[in-house]
């Protein structure tokens, strides 16, 4: 696991678990993504199996949206305790996800058409 993957995993440990339906419902509404809780569970499972690319892509899809940033920040703030902490979490998550994606793009492998 790379440092960036570790950071991404640690950031997601800050989020409530799958059982906190109220949080996920609020985030779903803020992000405008229908199946956010089940999708998050799937990408977390893939990350636990060593593949962080789906998690990184999902983070960018959900949190890197200027048009919904205010609502997403408010949804996160309900769990993280403040708007400032939510903004910092989003910034860190986007940066880590972007670095994970860039690392995976540069790393050749059989699933990317390389021997």
C-alpha cells in the first residue's frame, strides 16, 4: 500500500459506517448520486482487497464537484463537527485520490494493456 492509499484509507475511516443511514442519505442528496452508500461499500471492499483505484475514482466523482460543494460540505460537517473540518477533509480526500489515480495510470500492468 502506498502512502497515498494509506491516507485515502485513513480519511475514509473518518466517515461513519454503512449503518449510519442518516449520514449517507444526507450525502446522497447533497452529491446527487443515487446509490452512494452501497457504491461506497463496494469500493471500500475493493480497497481492502488491495485495489484503491475504484475508491479514488469514486472520491473524485462524489467530492470534486464545484456545483455541489456547499451542500456536500454541509453534509460532511454534520458528522465531522464543523464546516472547516469538512472542507479540509474534502481537500485532503481529493488530493489523495488524484495522486492514487496518477500512480495507477503510470504503473503498467496486465489490466492496462501492458504485459
